[in-house]
C-alpha cells in the first residue's frame, strides 16, 4: 500500500512538471517612445513648430492606457510661476483617463491610447508660440504665449513630461515617461 501511495504521488508530481513545461510564458507589453527633436529650440517671437513622437509596443502584447498626466514645468522641474500664480498647477497640468480629457494633448493621446502587439505609431505634435495669452480656439497641441517664454528665460525653458500608466492584455502594469524640452534661443 505504501509503495502504491508513493508511486501515485511521484506520478502526480511528474504530470504537474510536464504541464508546467508545456505552458508558454505570456508576453509582457512594453512601450518605447522617442521624441524628435527631444529638445526644441524656440525664439522669443511667434512661430509654429512640430515635434515627431513615435511609440512602439515591443513586448509582444497589446496595451491600453489607463491614465496619463502631462505636466509643464521649467527645465529644472520647478513650477512655472507668473505674477505669483503657479501656472503649472492651475493651467499646465492635464490628467486624463481618456483621450478627451487630455486638453491640448488630446490629439496625441487619441493616437496613442492603445497599441496592438508590436505596433508602431507616430504623431506630429504641434507646438506654437504666440502673442495671445490663451491658446487659440481649436488649436490642438502645445501653445506657449511669448510672456511665458520671457518669464522662463533665466530658467532656460520648459520641460513637458508625459507620464502614463497602462495595462497589457495579460493584466501586467506598464508605466513610463515621455519628455520634451523646449529651450529658448536668445
């Protein structure tokens, strides 16, 4: 009886090991982003610029965004202050749980909100420098009034940081950051 019981236990362990060896590891989603140019040089005058942002899923699993936060600060990470007001907190931070909540980044978020396995996507992000205090109606992209640039001269410019949290098709968390620097030419 004892030999039979030991034989059944050994057979059970062998079958379990065979099952585990037969299982394939599920791919884990991974995103890689590139920004060209990663440092945009702008003058203290009105003008339109374009930055190319490319995202690639490289892990072999489809990915869907859960949330994105876009924050504009000075290059050193300190908040943008103008006349004693923290503009980073009041006007230059966008939290999105859907592309539509992305403010001026809604167009880019719409393009990058989900990726298929091994998919590559590119978005041409408009960046505009203007004389108006507010972003022009209908403009989808980053807008900086010249007065913001003048206030940032001693800080060198701005840093736009996009931080994302996503989930791949297997339930794995995918997080990362995309950064664009905007330097002021004098």
